[in-house]
C-alpha cells in the first residue's frame, strides 16, 4: 500500500507541474535515432458524403497519416450497422465506418509539424 501511495503522490506532483505550464521535455536520442514513438489509434468515422455499401458497388474509406516524410495507411474500413455490439463502443451510432487500426511512428523531434490526415475512399465493384 505504501508503494501505491508514493506513486500516487508522484503522479499528483507531475500533473501539478503540467497544469502550471511546465510540460516535460523529450530529449533527442544521442545516436540520432528515434527518441519516442507515437501511436495513432483509428477507431471509426462518420462520413456523410460516403453512402452505405450497396449490392453491386461500394466505396470503402481508408485513412492516410503522414508525419514528415513517413506515410502510413489504415486497412479499408468496414461499414457496421450493429450499433449495440460490445466492440462498437461510445459513438457507435455516429461513426458506422470501423477501422480498428493502430499506426505507429518513430519520431525524433516533437517540435516539428504534427500529423497530416487524409481520409480517402476506394471504389470496389462486386
């Protein structure tokens, strides 16, 4: 119990510093390699301009994420109308397109421009 209390006190002190505007610095790796990894979890999307998949033709969205010169893409999203399923989670009725992908970027500098997100769709003919 004592260890848990100590960790709680340390977290409270760290959060107090963040609230005071003292954000921790992330140092660069000494060898020039990645100093941290950023994971982007893509769960779902609401795309009003993209119709529900039909019988003969359908469009499926995917997300392109770029950080600097590194570009990654999600798998194609699936249209899910099962809004009460346990896997759907919060916002299921607003976001019927499901991705459930995680994209990881190895970054060196947190000060450089952030992420560029492009939502695209590809047409499938069944």
